[in-house]
């Protein structure tokens, strides 16, 4: 089903279908449905046009979603980079930003680099 310019599944419950939208998780989907006064057990395909319009209006008024949200996140990261804050410097170096350790377990940010080192001793030539 096309909703807010996106293809989202209409055979699932409304709160689950709304969570397919970037920027809306299940907790916020539940809040949206409660605020729009829609039965939480209904599936998206069972909603009539008035209920869909209520959902659409509430989401557009109160939430940043999809492109707008991605753009604002990117702007925030660029601002941190420009002022060269600690977090901005971590973004620039492509290192973990939120305090994770880097001695091990930072492969996803570094690009899955696997550097294996032997025992450190050179093998003596065969006699």
C-alpha cells in the first residue's frame, strides 16, 4: 500500500506497518495510533480513507520521517565535524562515536578490517 509516498505492507497490523517508515518505531507507532484514535488491532488495509488521513496528518504535523529526518541527521553530523568537537573528530576518522572500545569490536565502523599477526618471531631457515 502506498502511504506518505512510501510502499508499506497493508496486510499487517497498523502499528507494525507504520514502523516500516524510517523515523517511526513500534513505540511511536503506538503513540500515533492512540493519538489518531484508531483501534490498535486493525490492519492497514481495513482502515478507511478518513482514518488514513488522520494518521497522515498527525505524522506530518508531529514527526520528521524519511528524507527530512535523514537530512537533519546528516546536517547535525556535518555541524559536529565543522566545529571539530570530539564526536565530530570521531566521525571524521570513521571511529566509534559513542564511547565504544576500539582495541577490539570496532570492525563495523572501521569497515570489517581483519589484521592478523603471527607470533612475532621469524621462522629460522630450514637446515
